[in-house]
């Protein structure tokens, strides 16, 4: 009786080596996933920062314990605007990061009197404040710096205490609250309006 030899098939070879091939493929998949995650992590960190609000100096806009995403690119492609909420290294102690609102821009004079902020002698309409400012003073904002104040104006360590912030200390612009979920959303940044005196 004549025996018929089965023709060789690549599938046979694959079946013989499938445990090894399967293990190798699994390892490759894990390495690829780790590399992609690492690239994404580094990319996200290059363009954003995540900060936690600590304290009540920005109330009612932010509450203590909220987590915020900060755009590091905001001022790479644009200039700070009055009303922007920025995160920066504290000039007198760069190991600390603060969050405040931009009030005075380079070359301007900020004057606070009678509960109102004036910029170059024009009063500022600030709808985000719950209370009038109870201190007075006059500050000139040098080139390359920003004059920043907390929204909880009378309980904030800010430029009225320690002066303007150099632009190189600015980390970026607050753009999104991501925790707690009840506060989830874009950061509203109403622009304070300079009104005629």
C-alpha cells in the first residue's frame, strides 16, 4: 500500500513554534506600550503642568484642593493679557509655585486706592471679586515683568507684598480644572475692563 506524505505547510511550522512566538510577541507588545506611554507622558509634561491649589488666595475663582492643568505653551506663542490666571515660581523663593491673576502689564503703573485698582489712572472693573481691596499703594511694572494679585484680594500674598513677577518665572496659564469632578471645566478668565475715570 502506498503511503501519502502530507505536503509541508507554513502553518505547521507556526504551530510548532507558537508558544515561543506568542511569548515573544507578548513581550514586544509590553515594551511598545511602555515606550508609547513614556513618550506621551514626556510630551504632555513638556506642554502642560498639573498644579494643586493650596489655600484660599484665589477664592472665589478657585478653592483649596482643586487640581488645574496649566499650559506651558501659552506664552511661547502669545503675550500675557490682563485677567490671565498664571502659575509662577515665587520670586523670593523659586522653590514655591503660586497662582494669581495678571493685573498690570509691562510699562504700566498700578495704583490701589479707595477700594479700587487703577491701571495708568483708569479704574479696573473686576467682576470676579467678592470684596473690595482694603489696602493702598502704587507700583510701576518694569519691562519683562507682570503685576499679579489674588482674587481673594485682602488675604493674598502677591505683587502688592513682594513686587512684580519676572516673565522667566512664569510657568504658564491656568486653562482647565480637572479635580474635583464638580469643578471640572475650562478656567473662566473674565478680562478686567479698564473704564474711563
